[in-house]
C-alpha cells in the first residue's frame, strides 16, 4: 500500500479508545501513526501496517471533505 504524510488510515481493528482512524505523521522503513480518537502515537514497520489497513484516505481528499 502507498501512504503519505497526513494521510488517514482506517484499520481492521479498533484502537482501545474506539477509533479506527489513524494519521500518518512519519514515513520511511517504519511508519509513525497517531490515533485520531485519543492522540496516542504508535510506530511500526510498513509490512506490519500493510496487514492491518482496510483503506487509505489521502490528505488532499480529507481537506476537501471538511
């Protein structure tokens, strides 16, 4: 999957706070994401994240919809 800074990622499993939306805040071999519900930050390898993602909403699309 392709991610970019500011993109929103929807995951298969919800976070403890109940949100399934995450914002990409760092991109490289490992990716840092921030929960849109509670603000907790998590870093993981791209391959691990690829298995957990349902959908990616590009940052440009999200700005248009708000």
